[in-house]
C-alpha cells in the first residue's frame, strides 16, 4: 500500500507546506535496486576510527577496501594508532577527513572499531570520534560500531563499557533516522574476526535500508564467510507463504541472487502462488503448512526434482486478533499451529530427510512477539516462540554446517497491514526512527542475507527489521 503522506511531503507543494508549518518529513529511503554487487561501496567515502587497543582494525580495513570504499580517518583522534598500524601493514591508503564544505563528497558511512574499550572512561574516545562528524554524513548514510560481545568479556570495566555501546547505538539510531541514516552495532567474538566482511557489506549498503538501532552478536563461523554475490547460485530454496506479501518478495529476492525457489502456499492461494512463481521461474507447491504430512510431501517433491534443500524460509503466518477474554479456542489453535507448530514439525521432518548439509533456515518472527500487542496474545506467543526456537536449534544446525535465524519485521506495507483501520495503521507506520513503514523488500533483503553463506557467523539470532520501531525497545 502507498504511503500517501510520505509521497505528499516529497511533492514540491507538500515540501513547502511541511517546511512552513513544521510537519515531519519521512526520508525517502534508498533501497537496493538489483542483485548484490562485488564492490558495493565503490565511489563511497567511509570514515573509519578506532579505540586504543582495538583488535578488529585489520579485518575491518581489508573488508572496506575490498568493498571498494575510499577510506578516511581523523588524523588527530586519540585512538587512531591501531588503525594506522593496520593500514600500513596491509598497505591500504587512508585519507584525512576533509573539512565540511571542502567540496569533497560527504561520508557515506562512519565506522568505529570499539573492540579495544577497556573501561567506561574510554567511551570518551567514541564521543570524540563520532560527535564532530555526525553532521557530515550523507543522506541515507550508515553508522556502524564493532565491539567484543559483553558476554565474552571477564573484566568488569571492559564488560560495562561494551554493554554501554548498546544503549549508545539505540539512542543514536533515534537521532539520525530523519535523513534515512541508520546506526547499528555488531558484536564480534574472538574467532569470528574474518567473518565480518560480508556482515559489514549488509549493514553499509542499501540492502539494510530499514534496519536501524540494532545489535547483532556474531558467532564463531562453522565455515569461512563468502561474499554474497553469486553465493546463492544453484541453491534450492523453499519459501512458505510465497503467494503474496513478504513471502512473494522473499522468493523474488532469493531468485534474484540465483537460487531456485520452490514457493509453497495454502491450496486456497494457488492462483497467486502460480503468478509469483511464473515471474521468477520458480516451482509452486500448494500445501498447507499444518498438513500432518507436510514435511514428507516437501521432502519427496524436492527429492524427486532437486535432491535436497539448501534454504528454508518459514514465512507463512496469520493473525486472528481478539482480546484474550473474548478469544475463541479455534483462533488460538489456528495461530499457534500455523505460525509456530508447523515450523517445528516441518524442520523436524526435514532434519530426518530433506535438508542438505549446510542448510540455512530463516523464520519470520515479529516485533509483536517482542513488544506485545493487546488483542494478539496468540500471535505474540508464536512470534516470541520463534525467537526462542531459533536460539534453541542453533547448535543442531551448526553441527550440520548450517544455521537457523529469525527476522522480526516491524510495520510492513502488505495486505495484512492495509486491512488495519486508518488510525492504528497511521500510528503503526510512523512510530519508528525512520517515520515510515517498511516494504516487503526490506524483510526479503535481510532474509536473503541470512539464507546465504555470507552470514556464516550469524546463528540463533533474531534481527529486527523495523526501522527501530518504538515497541519493545
Ligand atoms: N506485514 C507485517 O507488517 C508483518 C509484521 C510482522 C510480521 N509479519 C509476518 O510476516 C509473515 C508474512 O506476512 P505478510 O504480511 O506477507 O502476510 P500475508 O497475509 O500477506 O501473507 C501470508 C501468506 O501465508 C500464507 N499462509 C497462511 N496460512 C497458511 C498455511 N496454513 N499454509 C500455507 N500458507 C499459508 C497465506 O496464504 C499468504 O500467502 C507472517 O509470518 C507475518 O506474521 C508481518
């Protein structure tokens, strides 16, 4: 559904009116308009900084330079020593950050390696680096911090400082969203340093346009991370609920990156499913996710034609909203069975027969499972259950060289949200740091990243793709 307010405030009349009477103007987000590129930061300036004692500078500089970025530094910053040393050792050229208005392109991104923080007092290095350069970030820019996960640190002062970064990035996300800029934090355990390359590429490019204010902890990868372009070529992917909305967009985006998609949907949606699959050369499977033989039907369809599954996206989901006191048992059962029970049963079956080694699974949760909504006890329970489930199953998939993660959408412009009454719909789409609803493509981009071997260091995690929705923060 069109966001008419956003379109209006970007028309010439709307722009002047909004400026005259002080109406908020949601930014027009820059989204990816094609497949992943091998040098997605080509021609972009990225300002890099570090704290004293930073340990991720080498992989960070290699990744940014490999992605085509022009690297800039603030030569007078007190924490620069590790970065300069790494740049010299790797023979990577860094330039001084030009003064505002010097005619040079603005910084597309500001990236800070905070892995060396050993005490709260050292957080001043973060302030000294980020505060003066905020105004120089281009529209739709990126702010990214790298740290060591607090859970991996024993020292009290270091653990405190590392945890402080979470509050910093969540607050900053709420300040910089007005021009489409995002702010996120990646927590890197030792052993995963080399895996940051593809993760940086996701967070620093338009593929993550609606992801802000998030903390993503990485895990030590089972396999070496690979660049996303081409990594899904020849992979076999099953997407449930693929006839329309978010599922259709996930199917299209996986196909865009080279995967062969089997789109599954309820037999009542067979027409829409056929249309979506025809567009992407995919195969339709009309099957209810709650059918008792769903897993064996999937395994036999896939086995016959493709051998096995590399990717499964559990996207099918429904709402049946009612205050709990008025909720009939069949509303409860239906939502629990489709949104949660079916995921467990299908995976259980496919783990016996259907998944290939290295299979990657992505489940769709919701911020409704994090913040909760009146009238959605059933839905909220399922979407929170998904978060616990991916956490619990991470080691099972890791043992087979794969992973299982979840994406939690916020307010996304689909048939589901178009059916909401005007008032709640308008509130729902504005109460986030980017002042607008997301598009199905935003979820599809995150799912595609998680489904690819590029996200080899992400397992058991749930990433909110919600523009930093103010619910459940
Ligand atoms: N739209 C949002 O704002 C939003 C927000 C958070 C989470 N989500 C989640 O994203 C997912 C997709 O949502 P959407 O907005 O695209 O919804 P949608 O209603 O547009 O699409 C859901 C699809 O799932 C299919 N489906 C439903 N029951 C099925 C069953 N028993 N077997 C097979 N297929 C079945 C439907 O036929 C439909 O094609 C859902 O899991 C939803 O809970 C959506």
